[in-house]
């Protein structure tokens, strides 16, 4: 229990609201250091960049999920929207559509799907869980209707983006997808903390009733967050298409769970109203680093990833519980 | 007539009847139930038989949702129970020994109960939101199931074990008999004894029920344990039907189907009331939908599309806000919508 008491001492110097994010950051650093000691060639900057490269799409999806969870909602459709986006891009590119036209269309489709789900959730007062579940079935069903096989992407623009390396000096590089993901993160952080929409998101998540009584546009906010999430999922789908250079109806199955896990590990409360985008970024990094460590270990099988993520979720939820219990 | 229309099971029944009627048009002899080799055969029997695991899981889920909780881990419990039972049986010297199979089944169900108690303790003991508390087991449990089977598909060749999911007894598929027994037992416990009332009161307001002398904690742990036990039995059925355990795919997304079945059956996710009959109807609708899609010759890959459509229609029809806005019907003052209902919080 020493770590817990250590944490509580920390409270005096650091504002309490940052503790979950700091714990996640601490965990990430600890994992990285432990990996560096244990494995040769682990403690390099490129390992962290590789985590970004391999998880750029998850990062974008998790950003959208953060918006939704901050309002106290949930979006189960993100994984299948990612799948649908790769599918639409692949099949339209095969038909000879221009690359940028396809990208624009995919983003619009994602945003419209999110808009529709948000509108149903708000105006017909149906639980987000059920509506986005139906959205998940719809998007996945559309994937299979397009094709049940994997479609390769041979478009020159897409392959060019996939093969570009952005050199950062010192033998380190990232893919363009990482830069796109970082732009999304920065834009989202700006929106959440410096605009009216961001404040409305936090207020709606804190207490929808109070937000309504204060005259905040709850309807617009709730619909907006699902639209943002739909847009982010579609963008994540495009990044996934760059990453895998193919469209497949079964891709990104269960990604909604990874996104939710990243948001929770990042210290955002699932009840809404409290959390930071930085935490989500760290959550995605922690998830990615777990996979890296398991692949470095070599003898551990892939299912240990799930068990570790489960254990981490448990530890972080317990920690959140401890903090909120002390706040009363 | 309006009373009939407003009955909460009206829309689920109407959808089920419509689906069955669709089959009547497209499939010859859809409703014929035959007797072959002393067993009952027919599409209707098949719907119930293949729907049996879903009905079981949904029954457990109904009680959890009635306490305004949710259990996402049932799919993982399904996989774990099947994996453990198959592992135990494959280790037996004689896979057909009844004692050995009973032992394996017992161990698998005991582990399910343990997992249910774990969920219950997280929710009731530590006070974690149900959706997250069970998310932990949902993610970790899949890994656990793969750990048990070592990532392989464990196959068994045991006739007593095969009985659970694929066998017949008294002319009926054995799985239907199991479901009937569990349903009868649940209905008796919740509707003839006080348990149902306690569950509903905890779902309505956990703090108020605790103050009025109900052990809310005990009730919560009981329902999560029951839910996991149901999932465990369903896992045995699924793995016994195919005589193998697949840690990765057994019971995949069954939690979503089960939650859908409960919601279609008219139980509100806000908790406080539940309908076992509605849940069974909901599970049957989902299974009938799948069967219908196969029988009317729609490509099976569009199954999910139809599911999305039906789910949306049923949920919209059940939403008071939708009916008010679309049919311009005024809400009855005595029945406010369960979603907008604000729960009174009593602080300890």
C-alpha cells in the first residue's frame, strides 16, 4: 500500500484532478524503463514512435470516444465505422475514384452516421448504449454488403502516404498518419479546453439537468459529440487503410473496447464530466507499449495482452474509486 | 383495443408474429413439426433450440438490468465455462464416463459462480459502475479462456457431454428442457417469492432500499452470480453442441444480443422493473430474425443490417418520446417515460 500513501502525499503539491493522468504517465514511464532494462534495444526513441505508428488510428478513435464519454455517453459503433471506412475506401478506389474524393466522402459518411445516432439518442431519448449498438450492427452489416472478402488498395496516393517516412533526425521517423493523429489530438484539446463547445461538453457530462437549467445547448452538444466521434472513427478508418493498405469487413473488430479502455486508463470518468485528452493519449500509449513488451518477450502468447489490459483496467478503476471516495 | 395496444408486450409480440408470418409466405411447411426417430423436428423447434443459449444469458441479464446494472462479461464467461469443461473432459481417461463429465460440468459452473461473485463484489462491494466493472472481466476473460485452451480449439468426444447442447430427452432437445427449467425456477423465485420485489426496489433506488432494510449488496451479488451461472450453462450448451471449445469465438457478442433481447422485451435499461416473458420473446425475435434471413434467401452477410433495422424499429416504437413526437400522442400522466425518470438520490 506504500504507493497509495505516496499518492496521497502527492495531493498536497499537485491539484487532485491531475492525479489520474499523472499515474498513467508514471505507469508509462515505469513500463518503458522496465522494458529498457529487461530487453536489449528497447530503450530507444523509435520504440515510442513505433507505438505511435502502430496505434495512430486507435489514437484518433480514442479522441472521439473521449468527447462522447466526457458527456457521460458511450459509442460502441466506432470499431465498425473504422471497418466500414476501410471498406468504402478500398471498394471506391478499386472503381477508379480519385483518392481525395474518397477521403472526403468517407469522412462525411462517418460524421453523418454519428450525427444520426446523436439525434436519435437526444430526440427520442433512447440509451446511447442501444443506439450505438444498432449503429455498430448497421456499419458492420454495410461492410459485409460491400464485400465479404478483403479488397487490396492499389491507389497511388494511398500507397504513397503509406510508404512515406517523415524523418525526425537521429534515425527516427514517423508515418504521416502519426502527424495527422497529433493534429487531431491538438485540435481536440483546443476545442475541449478553449472553446464554448468544450465547456458545454464538460458541463453536460457533469450534470445534464444543471446544464439544461443553465441554458446551455445540451441538445446541440450531445449531437455534436457523437458527430465528432463518427468523424474521428472515419478518420481513424482512413489511417487504418493507410496502415493496412486494404479494406476488410472484419477489420477493427472490438476496437471500441480498446478505445474505451484507453480512455478509462487515461483517467476519464465513465460517468462523464471529468478527464483530459492527454490522459487518453497516455492510455493509448500504455496499451501500445503492453503489446510491444509482449512481442519483445516472445514467449508470452497474444492472449496475455487481454489479461494485462484487464488487470490494468481493474487497477485504474480502483484508483479512481479511491480518489472520488476521498473527495466526498 | 387501446388497452391491448398499450400492453408493454404488444410490440415485441407483433414483431415476432410478423417475422413468423414472413416465413409462412416464403417457406413451405415452416410451421410443421414432425416426429422422427422419437424426436421432434421442425423449424419452430430449431429456433428455440438454437436460441436456447441466448435465452439463458438474457434471463440472467434481465435480472442484472432490473437492478439498473449491466453485465458485459457474459460472453467471456460463456467462453471460459466451455473451455474449462472441454479441457477437463479431454483430460479424462474415458470421455464417456458420466461421473467425469458431471465433475467437469460442476467445475465449470463453479468457476462461473466465482466469476459472478467477483463481478458482484466489484459492483456492490467497491461501488464501481456496472458497465466498467464487468468490462474488466469482458476483456480479461477472453484472454483467460484462451489461456485455458492454450489458444487452441479443444475438441472432445463425449456422448454424455454432447447431450447438454445437442441431445434429446423425452422427444425434446435437451437444451430446451434446461431453458424451461431455468425459466420456471427464475419465474418462481422472482414472482412467487419476494426476490423479484427486492431486485426491482434495488433497481429503483439502491440507497432507499438499503435504508428500508433491504440488503442491497446481497441482492446485487446474487443477481450478478445468477447471471454468470446462466452464462456458464449457456457456455456448456454452445461448446457441447459443437463438441469443442473455442476460447476466441465462443459466445462472441452474445452480451450485446442478450442486452438487445432484454431491451426488445420491454425491460428498461434504467432498472426498477423487468419482464421475464418479454426477455424470452426478445431472444426468440433475435433468433427468428436470423433463421428468417437464412430461409428467405437473403445473403447471410446482410444479417447484421436487418438486425440493426429491427432493433432500431423496436426501440423507436418503444420510446415514449418517439411516439409522442411522431404520432402526436400525448403522454399519459400516470406513466412517465422510464428514461427521463429522475431517480431520487438519498445520500448516506
